[in-house]
């Protein structure tokens, strides 16, 4: 199977959406950390490389758990926002790097995490790089955790919202996170190792400004000031007015989590 390559503008396409991303993207359930600790051996002493760390949503959960976190982010605007957000955490180190070239020393981390980012990676190059920075196995199997929020489509509002994204999105189908579950990228990355999977419910309750900000934070959406962006705003307003209850709509997600050992035999 031919493995899809990342979008050519993968590291730059969020540069003009940082503020919306910072304010309106969903975070991740705290239960993710509890499950990683209970079922997969995450300990507070472990050093984690959060690759594609963006504005620091997942890094903050790890920091609250007591982990030292290297936030590796190739986009300067996103990295700056993440560093500012997490400036109060002395265990956070912001690093200018990518999945393929993290800039971290050999054998320097116990875990690699990628939250809402794996679909942007060159998976084979990222695999080589992660093997380089992960500490070799002894009593500890080096671990990688990949996770992303997937919007549900099981309410009338969510179905109509999904249809609107498809109508106005540029490369929406090409850059969906869940593509990696069926196009060979997970297998190419983990190799023959057993991959653990779990998912947790997640949600956002949004007023109209929140819904608009969430929508325009996506890289596949037109800019808000473009003609298509103006048209999309009007359609969003109509959608919101149709479905809002008490001035709010709810976006329901499944937070999908994959955990696996990464060994050189893969």
C-alpha cells in the first residue's frame, strides 16, 4: 500500500489561525492521563516529547500530571503561543522542531506524544526520529501515544454542521485525522507491534462566537474575511439559530487514543 505523504504546507497552514486555535479548539479529557497511567505505565518521572504541540493543550495535561515536557512545534506562531500559555510551568521546554527532526538529543525521552498532529507527519521519517530520541528498552518499553478528537455526527445539528464543513472546506476529506486509521499510516508507523486503543467522550458547549471561532480555526476553512468566509459565517449563523438551545450548541467528540511500543524491529 502506498503511504500518503503529508500536505506540502503542513507546518505553515495554521500561522494565520493561532488566536482562534488557542481560544476555540477542544481540549482532551483528563481521563486520558489516568488511563495512560493505569494501563500503560505512564509515570510522573517520565520525560515526554509532545510533538506537534501547537498551543499546548495536551502538554498542559502532562504538566499537571507532573511530567517534564518538551513541546516540539515547527510552526513559529503556534510555538510562541504555546510557550506563552505554558510559561508558568518550569517543566515545560519549547523546542523549534518537527516530527521528522525534533532537535532533541539521542535517547532523551521516555514517551512521545502527538495530539491532533499525527496526520501531518511523514510517518516513516517520524518513526526513525522517534526511535532516535526514545530511551532504549530495559525495564521500560518506550511508548508512543497518538490521539485526536473526532467530531460525532449523531445529532441533527452535528450532521448539518458536517455538511457545511464539507461544502466550504478546501481539502477537508484529505486532511481528516481518522484517515490514518484506514490508509496504512498507523501500520507503517507502529509496524507489527500490538497497538492498544481506547476512546473517551468529549464535548464543547459553544455560543455563536465560539462556534464561529471553532470553525475558522480549522486549516481547511476559508479565511473569515474572504468572500467564502463571509458566506460561511452567514450559513453558520442560520445553523446556530436553528439548533441553539439557551444560546448554546454542543459539539460532541470521541477522543481516540492509540498507544504502542516503538521498537527497531517494526
